[in-house]
C-alpha cells in the first residue's frame, strides 16, 4: 500500500507538473505567445518520442545491479550518440509533415523544440533508471525538483522577458542538467556483474522507434487535428476537457510504476487464469472511470457552462480511452519483456496509419467522430497485442 501511494504521488506529479506550468505560462504571457508555445509543447512531446528514445527506453532493460553512476554515464553517452539520428529524422518530419501537424511552427521554433526534447529525454531517462530500481523515493524527489525548478525560474525570468520564446527551453535545459548532476551524487554500489546483451538491446532499440512515434500519434493526434481544423472556442474547450480527462492516466501510470519492474524481473506472469481473477478489479476501475466521466460532464455543462461540447458520449468515450489504455500498457509490457518490439511496431504503425487516414481522408467534422475513431483504433490495438501475448496453440 505504501508503494502504491508513493507511485501515485510520482504519477500525479508527472501529470500535474506540465498542467501547472501551462497555466502559469498562460497567465504571464500574451495570447499569441501562449498559443505558439502550446503548439511548440506538442512539437517537444512529438520529437521526444524518437530523439534519444532508444537510450531512454533501454534503461528499463538495464540490470539494476549496475551502479547508478554507471547507468547515468551509459545513458548520456547512448543518448548523445543517437541525437544526430534524431535530429535528422526530426528535420525530415518537419519538412514533410509540418503543414499537416504544426502549420504555424517556424524553423527557429523547431530548433528550440529539438533542444527542449533532448533535455526532456534526459529527465525521462533518469526516471526510467530509478523506476528500474524501484526507487520511488528518488522518483518523487526527481519529478518534484524538475517541475518546481521550472516553475520558480519561469516566475523569476518572466519579470525580465515575459514573452520570450526561449524561456521554456532554458528552464527545461537547466532543470534537466541540475537533476542529472544531483542524481549522479547518489552512491549506490554495484551488486552484480551481470550485463545485458548489447546486440539484443540494439535490435530492440531500432524497432522501438517506429512504435513510439506511431504511439504518440495515436495518443495525441486528435488534439492536433482539432486545434488545426475546428474553430477557436471548440478547440479551447476540447483542450481543457483533454486536460481534465488526462488526470485519469494517473491510474495506469501508478500501476505501471509498480508492476513493470516486476515484469522485467520475471516476477509476474500473465496467464488467462489470472485475468479471470482480476475481473472484479477491472470492473471496479471501469465504474470509477465512467463515474469520473459523468462528473466532468456535469462540471462542463452545469458549472462552467461551456456550450461547444455538450454531448455526454464524448465525455464517456474519452474516459473509456483512458481505461483501455490502462489495459494496453500492461499487456504491451509483456511483449517488451520478450524483446518483441518488431511485433509491437508492426501493430502500432499499422493502426496509426489507419487512424490518421480515417481522420484526414474522410475529413471528420465533429468532435464525436474524432474521438470515436480514436476509440476504435485503441480497441483494435488491444486485440492485436492480446493475440501476441496469448498466441494460439497449434494442434
């Protein structure tokens, strides 16, 4: 129970941190700068999915018996080595997809996003190193420090340059560097000489890239699509609704921080007989998620009096998406444990292509239509991953 509570703090802070910074940034900047930085926020998260991603995700596979200093040095070297390839991919995507995804982003803003994305990956890599060691106390310290340092610097520097496009980049770089230096000072002795198979890791990393880029699109493209295709008020309300619904992700994030290291250590095995035993738990979570959807629907329509999004189905579909994502994250961890990023990538890339094609070819013109297609894509993804987790036995 204590571990669950600490994991909940870590997950909650990881969600609340960006939202708090977004609110503060909205208050201290003019509307034009805020909108540009909001779009750049999506650029950063998009680029973060593949800039140094291989090294960041690999830290979950590293044996926790390595010293903490050793893993930090390994991560920085590996991430810097892959940065060149990440920049090349990022520039190509910018030239090809910028008119579709981020039509108002300038080249200089994109360069700023590349810098932010790299240092944001430093932060995520540190969290993964600590998560592999099940060090929840250090995770709490790291996440709180990362976002509090940014918040303090934004409030201070905003007095000097409130409308600077480089303000957010500077605070991310500073906070990531400070965290890296502090975590490096933690002394943790090596407990084993076991080393992961480097060849297997490299193959695992290569196939990981198309998966996470596609996974990002599946998780975020509906917001990007709505921002660029719907009127301002409707886009504004949907962004706010997305932030409210995103709070539900604290549940899968909390669960994952506890069980993912155990899955990688072979302590948890997912058999169909065990799925039946957790049926009541899944039903309880489903009821929780749907109740939350009803509460948010009431707040939007009866408390905040928003008029653009009033269809109750939208609220329940978006909550159901978070519920299905909780199940998906657990299932896919077992494929990661088997190094099967080839299957993961094939599934995610195929479904993301289907998802983007449906939205753009049919030019969906309603919020309900957008979130329904997202729900269908997530359901297909879960079915496909389940078939790989529990392959059919041949007679």
